[in-house]
C-alpha cells in the first residue's frame, strides 16, 4: 500500500511541474483583437495583460472622442476575450478537458 501512495505522490508532483511549465508557456503567448475594421488593434498575452495598442490616424477625430474610446474598449475586450479562450484551450489540452478551478 505504501508503494501506491508513493507512486501517487510522484505522479502528483510531476503533474504540478507540468502545469507550472504550461502556465509559463501560455503566459508568453500573444493574441490580438481589433475593432473598427482594424483601425484599432490590441495585443494581449496569456496573463490577460495588454501589451500594445495601435490606433490608425484616420480614426482619431477630436470632435468625436467617444467613438475612439468605444473602439479602444471594444478592441481591448476582443483581445482579452481571445486570451481567455486561448488559455482555456491550452489548459484543456493539459488536463484532458477537465475544468479545474484556479489552475490559471
């Protein structure tokens, strides 16, 4: 019986190491979101951090700041949504599709 528990502990430690490695790899992946037909582009990583925002000059209108704010917000939400989907997909590969709360 002791051997079974020892083997189980070894497997749990290996799975934990694999999860840590996967989380690090996922964090370095990048996705992009956009709005306004590509006039505003946002890049985010696997940690749901916004890395870059690019705004085309043509969309900047000092008389319509609200439209630009809406476009930026939409592009950020698009990028973060894609980042969350990517993280879920990558972690699903590792966990065999099991949804384990708090993994990432």
